[in-house]
């Protein structure tokens, strides 16, 4: 086994896999809209494109949603709505783990060797552990294969998080309630 740099994270790779490398690593960008008000909208964007995790000096936040869905020709997404009651019943240190596992549980297949998760906002070590633990348990992937990167302003540095920010804004500000409730990309909290 050898290590390869993906974005700014080093991940282990098998040397003798016949599948294309791009199909064995899943990049996930997560952001939310309406922070601190309810419902909060959390969005995850899924990609196999390494360019989506290349750090940029600055990516402006677009609020023009006309071209948003064109960005999903080679990507996918999921979202969930979190109520005030959900916030109260889930312990703070587990909250982002529950949200993250809920968003990605249907997207991690057996062929995924590494999962790189980019989260907008500062996430401490304890919360990162619970993200990895709950994702590992929910998605049946080894915890050592899950990598979490978080920080303030990730939605202006990484394309995958920027697109998640745009979709969260669209769903919160412009999507009709019926369109949200019947959307095939909607997920529900695992607990």
C-alpha cells in the first residue's frame, strides 16, 4: 500500500486494484443554510472529481441558481431538514455525526476505499471522532478510511463545499415546500 495526496489530505491506496482510482474515492462537501433558525437545511454534494477538492484562494458564493443544476451532471447531492426538536434531542457532540451519516448513508458503496468529507465550519476533535464513528457504523466503511477536514470559510475555498452552499441556499430560499417534500434527494435523520 502507498499513500497519495488528494487535495490536501493523504490517503492510503491499494496498488493492485483494477478499478479506476476515481471510482474508489468519494469526496463529500457539506454545508447548511439558515444556521441557528429552523428548519436548518443541510446539503451534501458527492463527487469523484479531484478538482472539486483542490483548495482555491477564493470562490465567490453564487446566489444565481439558474446554472446550479447543471453542476450535477458529474456530481450528486442529498439534503435533510433539521428541526428545533432534532437539535434538542441529539447531544451536541454527536449532532454533526448524525447529520453527516444521515446525508451519506445511501451513497457509500462497497467499492469505496476512502471517504473524504469536507465540512464548512470549525469541528473539534471530539465531534470529528463521532462523525467518523457514526459514518463508519452506518455506511460499513472502516473508520481509518474516513477523513474529515473542516474549517471556517470552506465554502469559499473548496468547490465541493461551495456547491453544497449554493444548493442549501436554493432549497432554503427558493424551492417550493412541495418540491422539497417530494424530492428524491431528501434524507431523514438516522436517529
